[in-house]
């Protein structure tokens, strides 16, 4: 399983490690068993989704929890697409553009398709849960993900 806050470029190294480990133990790796976790938020429009991600629970959880806990353990580099970028560039907008999957159903489907392509494919998307407030917005996001996004990705293997 690859965690939700690591850029796609880094996730690729995870699969390489799986392949090495499988080879060393005489096993055959299977991408269909690889789980990739992502923070996914879907709304009717991309503008609405981006606003709610930046001004809601998703940003709060990153700023108040992940950034602080990773900062205390000197692991902010895990978030970075470029290991040389300064920590100050890890803004909510950076996460929105580089880590989170946020948008309308069509935009989210496109972003997930691109993630699938960038990583070489994986078997299961784990959409991370948050204590969304109001809960109805999270439930609507999950409904849009299941009913409008995932059917658009049924061809991915």
C-alpha cells in the first residue's frame, strides 16, 4: 500500500521496491494487489470542490496534523515532488495541485486516470476518509465518486 500524501513520482519507487522484494523471494508481483491511497474530494463543480478542500477539513487535517507531525520528525520531504524545494512551498495550494485529487466528477476521473498512468497501474484506490464537517458534503463526495467517477475508470486494469 502506498500512502495518500506521497507524490506520484515517489509512489513509482514503491512499486520498484515491491518488484525487488518479490524477485528476491521468488514471487511474482501483481499490480492488481497494489493499493494506492489518495485524498479524494468530489463536488458538482471543480470550483466548489477546490474551495471546500482549501477551506475545509482536508486542508485542516494537512495543516494541523500531517504537516506538524511530519515536521516534528523531519519528514516533510515525503510530501515533495522535488526534494530540493523549500518547506515553505508546502502550501495548501501545493497539496491541491500535486497531492490531492479534487474536482468535479469528470476532473477527478481525469486525475485518477493520470495517476494510474503515472504509476504504471495499480489494483485498488483507497480514498482516504476525514472527519468531514458537515458530513453531508463528504457523503455527497463519496456518492459522486462511486456513481460518476468510478464508472468512467472501469476500463483501467
